[in-house]
C-alpha cells in the first residue's frame, strides 16, 4: 500500500491548526486534528505574538497525531505569515517574544528607510515593494530606537523557521520567507549585503538560506519523548503560507492567475524571472518565491476588513457568523459605496465599521448602514481591487489571463467569488480551501521523493479537489462600476 502521512502546521493571523495529509496512489486527503487561537498580546504598548503558546499547541497537535496514527510520521512542516521574526542569543535562547507586524514601532519608518535607500532602488535590488510591515523596516526601527536586542542577538529566525528550530534545533531561513524580509537578493539567491549595510543592519545575524523541500533533521529527542513519536523528519515546506498556497494552485498551462484569499489577499501570476520595471515599481507589486518559481503579485487587505468589522459587531452584542454576513450582503443593494482596501486607516482601526463609514463620508459617498451594507461594500471593493491588480499584472507581463484560480479560505465565500468574476470579467475557479495545507504537505512529499515535480503537485491537487466555477455577469454595469472605483483611487 503506497500510503504516506505528513503533519502540516498552518499558522495564520487569527488561528493555527494541525492537519494530517495522507498521500495515497496520487490522491491527497487532509484532516484537521486540532485548531488553536493565535492571539497577539499587548504589553506596555507593544503588540507581541505569543510564540511559546504557538509552540505548545504544535506539541499538542503532534501528541494528537500520535494518539490517532501511531508513533511515526513521514514529515512535519510549518508555514506561517511572512515578515515577522524572533531573535536568538548566541546560546540559542529566544531574547524576546516576536513583535506583531501591526505594532506601531514602524510608524514613520518608511521615510527613514527612504533616506538611506531610494524605494525604487530598493525595489530594483530586492524585487520587493517598500511596506511598513517588512522585516527590513522592523529591524531599522530597532536600530534607530537604540534597542539593545540587536546588540545581544546572534541569529534572526523568521516565524516558521523559529518554530521549526524549536522542533529540530537547526537555524536556517527558507527562501520563500526570506524574500519577505526585503533583505534578499533574488538574482544571487543570497542575502543582499548592500541593502543590509545601507540600512545599518547586521549580516551576521541572518542565518543559512535553504530551499523549500529541505529536510531539516529528525525531531529532537526531547520533542519525540514529549509527544509520543519515535520518528519524524522536520521538513521546510514553502514556509511562507502564500507560497505554499501558490504551490498548490490546481492550474494547467500558463494563461492563469491566482488569488490567495484570506486575511490578506494576494493576486499574482508565475513568472520565469524577477520583474523590476518602472511600471512594476509604480504598481507596488512584489516578486516572491514559491516552489522552483517566482511569482509577481500584489498584496492587499483582504478579509481582514470583514473579520474586524465582525469583531466590532460582536463586541457590541451583535454576533453574526460569516455565513450570515454573506447572506445579509447578498440582500444589500448592489453598486453602493466603495472603499480603497489598502487605505492606511484600515490597517488596525479601533472600529472597522466606523472607519469605513468615515472613508465613505470623506469621499462624498453615502455611508453604508448596518452589517449587510458594510459587508457588501467590503466585498464589492475587494472584487474591484482584484480587477485592478489583474489588469496591472496582465499589462506588465504581456499576457491575457483566461482563468483566475481562487484558493484559501476566501473561496468558501460564494458571493466574493461571483463578484470577482463579475468585476474582472473572467472565469473563476474556486478551490481548494486547503491550498496552503496541500502545498505544505506535498512539498514535504517532494522532499522525501514521493512527488517528483511542481507539476505533479498541481496534478495531485486537481485530482483531489472539487473546483467550483463562476462565470462573469452583467459586464457593462461592472465596467461602469470599475470606472467609479478608479476615479475614487485617483481622488484618494
């Protein structure tokens, strides 16, 4: 029986989970065996990730795996969001809980970065757009505030690499996450020494770089004893969750684009090389990495907008499920007020609904009232933002996209999928929801020789998934509505 089991830990901004991936005869089945919250903790005006709680929950997930499946697992892989990191002492001890990318320490830092390296030059050298959440900006804030952590730090580990270090003891940085630092040279495939020097940072704290599908080693004996496993390889998948999702897009040919839809939305397309043209810089795109390929993409605020609006309604005693909010949005009037999802006020507002209403008032639009209208405003605005990104990518790459693959949690939102097809005038194929986990598991399988290529990974996902098709409707109304969105951006 050709059966292999892998354990994937997929950590997002709201929660983490342990998922068992079973690969048998070219079919992949996934089973979530534990889920846990990922709750940032504010202390003295700093917002931290509770990394030890995350590690403890990873151990609990492994214990549950051993209880259900026995004392051996073919591989264990961790993926998380990008940009955030932990710092280790020369003894390998964690110096401080990692700080959340939404923490205020990077406010006003973009000007400081720009005074050292022009943003266009930094983009040409790293392929990454300047953003306040980038690792480069976070590290510069430590330097400028004379934080002693940088003096004591011996090694910087990105979040998934840090959690893998707790399991296997190896200090390294997998490349799909390294690129999010804006300190990586994608042409030379090494740390960008010039950018690091000009930002007054230390190359010495940056660890060895490894590719996706690198075997990091056996689980530490102390970990195996704690969780009840006798054997398990720790494997670096595409450790950036977006890169894992892109590796598992069930596409064929070359005339497709993808939307990884979750807390963040990432619209992109595979590219054979890094694209750093003036048009790419002006569009704010990023050149990121997945398994054996680059992809050109734009990040935008995604379902974070709806998540935070929902959290505000819950605090006010008006709890609603996401399914209920989608139903209310379907009943709300179409073609209403719009927002620019990436407006700075939406990054971490105390009240998302109020921030949306304020934006609409300031831009001369009627304010949406109630959860249904606000949810509709969010979803239609996201769909139009995706249209703009697809148009920009198509122009930069000289391509015409035939289909848009939507993967991740957002593909369960049937209204958002249909609105995206309508707004972009393109066929949408939605699924799988578990693209990130599928990518994590199948890259592990590649590492031990059970999968042979990225193309085989996509074929396995296609044969193991049910994709839902959405066709565009009412093209003229959406063309007019898109014009309204573009005018809004121009005036913003």
